[in-house]
C-alpha cells in the first residue's frame, strides 16, 4: 500500500500553460493561484481506492486557461513497496489489449488499463479508473511511482471530481483480480459474468462469413455455404452475415435495408429457406456501433428528418445519440427482426473517443452508447456479440450483455499468427472473464493450425464458430468440440494461464499453460491443462493439479493425456514433467480419483467429461448417466465384473489399456445409463 509520501500532479492547460503540483500526503491538497487539487486514498471493501478533485478559478468576461483535451492530467502515485514482477495489459491499438511483461513501473507501456503485480508474499490487481467523464490509464512511471494519465477526450473543463485507481490484493492473483472486478461491477452498476445470461444460440456451433468472403458477401454465397454445411452434416446452428451486407457509401450508412445488389430480396426469404432446410436455427448480422465505421451519411434516409435520435459531433460525424440513441437501435432491430434476424455482432465499440472527440466526455459517451445499444437490443432478446470494445470505458459500461470478444481477429494468413492470437486471448481472459463470457473469435477448420485452434475453442469457455470458405469445411476438426446436435461441450469459464505463466513471456520462455474447469456428473468439478509451445525449439514444462484453483479438491487425481492416450495419477501437490516439441501442444484432462473409478466421459471429445450428467456409486456398483452416444471411458484400478449399458450386458465389448476401460454406447442415443458392477 502507499506510504506517507507526496503525490505529484501535472496539469496541462490551454495555451501551453502547465501546472506542476506537489501534493502532501498529510493533507492531500495542493492550492495555489486559484488552482486546487486534492488526491485522496481510502480503503473500501478491502480495496484501496484513489480519487482526485481539481478546480480552477475562472474570471468572468476574460480569457481562462482551463485544461486541454490531449493528456491533460498526469498523477504520480508513490508506492511503499515495488512488486517483483508486473504484467501490464495495455491497449496496443484502440480495440484490444495484450500483455507486456516488465520488472518495474518505469517499463509500463502507454495505455495500460490493468496491471498484475507479483510481490514476495502476495499478488495485486491495479485498475486505472473510468469516471463520469474522465478515464485513467497507466504510462511509464518511476522506480517507486505509478504514473496515471487522465483524459476525457474533450477539453476546456475547469473542474473535475473523478475516481483515480483501484488496487486489490490477495494471496493468489485469481483472488486479487476477482476482488477488484467484483468491486468495479458494483461501483458501476453492471453485472459480473455469473449474473449475465449467455444467449442460447452461443451454446451451439456457429459459422461467420468474415474470413470466408470478407466484404464480398452476397445472398448467393450465403445460400451456397448453408447448402454445403447441410450436405456435409455439419450441425451449425447459427450464422453471422458479417461486414459487407449494409447499404453504405464512403464508410457511412444510408439505409437500414441490406445492399440491394448483394441481397436483392432482403434477408427474410433467404433466412426462412435456410432455416427450413437444415439445422440452422438463428441468423445474426454485423454492424458498427456508429451504424457503419464512419457513422451515418448526411442527408440520407437515416439523417435527422427521419430519425431524430442521432448526434452531430463537432467534426461533422453523425452518430446514434448517447442520450436518445436507443430509439435508433430499436428502429433498426425491429426491421431486422421482421427480416428474421435473431442477433447482432457490434464492432468498433472502442471508437467512442474518436466519434465524440471534443463533443462529449469519453466516459459519458461510452456509457450512453452502450446503454442505448443494449436497450435497443431488447428486440433481439439481448443477444449481442460485443466486439472491438476492450477499452475500459466500454468494458465497465455494458449493463447486461454477456458475450464480448477477447482478442484481435483470427488472421488466417498472418505468419505466426496463432501465437499472438493465443497470447492475447489467454492473458486478456484473466480480467475480461470476470465480467463477460469471452469470445475467442472464429477460425478455419482447414488451416495449418486448425487442430490447435480447435482445442483452444474447446477450452475457451465461450462461443465456438468458424469461417471456412465455400467447400473448405473439415467436420473432423469440429467433432471433438460438440455433440451431434451442434451443442458445444462448453467449460465453465474462460481458460486462463496458470499462475506460474502470468509473469513470464511464453513467446520467449517457452510453454504457455492454460487451465479450465467444468461440472462433472453433478458431483464436483473436473478440469484440464492445455500446454502450447510457442517457440521453435523443444521445451520442458511442468504442471500440477494445484495449478487449477477451482478444481474439485482431492488427494489424488487421474490425468488423461488426450492426444497421447495415456493415463497417470498425480497427488494434489505433485508435478508432472514433460517435453513439448517445437510448436507442439497437449491437453490433459484431470479428474478427482473416486473410490471405485472416475468416468472420463466421451473419449473423442476434448471436454468429454462434461457429457457425464450424473454419477452414483457404492462399494459394488457405479451408475453413470451420459448425455450422448460414443466411446465412453472410465479409469479404475479395479477390474469390473460386469458392465451394463441401458441394462444390456456389454462386458464382452470392454476395451482396456492400462487403467483405462472403454465401451461403445448405442448410436443415436441422446442419453445412456452405464452400470459398472465390481
């Protein structure tokens, strides 16, 4: 925590006037020549909270030097103890964060919006705050001081009273991050992830047009892809028509209707035909937060005369209003619903500062835009994929929508693109998952990294969708992710790096390990560790059951090497040591060791243990209910006497490899009862 030491504050005023203030930690106040600055720290719900108040005397009928728009306020916060290691989650562009692994405050990148600290005996999560008008972010500090810059992307203010930062500590990083974001959610009046409802469609397999067609999408191409999926028996249940369908001119939207050349008949007949003929049940469309990338076309069908729910910025952009814009979205979504569209993907959300620069304060604009969007989306039953919106003013402004993109785009043709894609998703999830179901983006099933991506989606805990071009879908890559009806074997939360990976760069040090958990047989939680070698050399790695903080507690665990098809045990504090080949990967399912045996579920699914709906056991019989057909496996040191499937004796069909037993279940069965008699 902060020791008694002066704060430093720099205020940049208009006309190049600059104020350098020393603020005593005893009084927390600087006052000179009509300028008053207060910095106050307090302990609230076990979190340290900082706030700042500034006021400048103004003269009537004279020129005043109020604060400027660009980087107007900088505050240096003295820290009593410096962490041993820091991972700074910084905005590397307007839309997304990625980690920087640094050793001191002076190495923190600009636009860092969350930082993880490792001390000798504890961990901490530091979050620069978003207020009513201003937002703060970290920049390079000094050896002993954190430096925060504050901006509203709108200048001329003579006073402000805003939150400055939040610092939460805990014995583990997981606890520190959780404590911080629970506090932030309550402070901002938004929901944590557990209280957000994931729309039903996102629990099934989907397909998106983006990497298939980019902006050259059309009715003919959508129909062809839907026909292909049906012909290959790929159980896609939802499709997104991404960028390229809208009526636009010069990056501006001029009509709610689809582009007449690409979709001459609108959407309704196409969507109804596709839904009637195949397994697809839901259709979504893409748009940008401002309507299109640049907003609304002046003097178009959507301009003020027809739709008085828009806002004209000082630089001439026409955008849905943060104050009344819900009517814009509701009018649009009402028309889309009439066209059989069920949900939307909304891009460009972190463009708010550029839309409203010098027009509205960034925090006010972001809060209003997100509330307007979600209110309008009531026509879609709240079904939104939030995208390109990881700037903190957006993350902390969405009241209820559940799904938020967690990384930059999957880029199929980018050299070494998988490593960066994995890095962003893994580390962003550490904090992003506290509030949202994280969307790890689409992928191609015919790609050199397709199996890596497939495993990554299986453990992501979020939506799973792909974007293959016409004729390219590989069903075998998708099968380990889903049931026959397209429902995803979804894990309970986002996959996150093990704590020993949080503060080291896996692009340099070698193996990145991710952990996740899921309900298992209504009797507890199983889990798993995925290991990815992100280097071009063989790398050693280790893991332990204790690396998964929320797995069911047990003295001993069975571990199933999914790709190696091997079984072994680990005590809770015992470590496994392995080697991964260059750019190799592995997946280890981990289940508590039960008295008679541990059912690993469907062996051809990455998270096959989640198919186990219930387990009952005594000394003589273990009864297991499984959701779907397939090859079911269980691990035991005891040889079964008999095995029954739906009361039929299948003992003669048992296959055994070491301590792993398996039998085939009846085909086309939605639910099966397996009885193992010892």
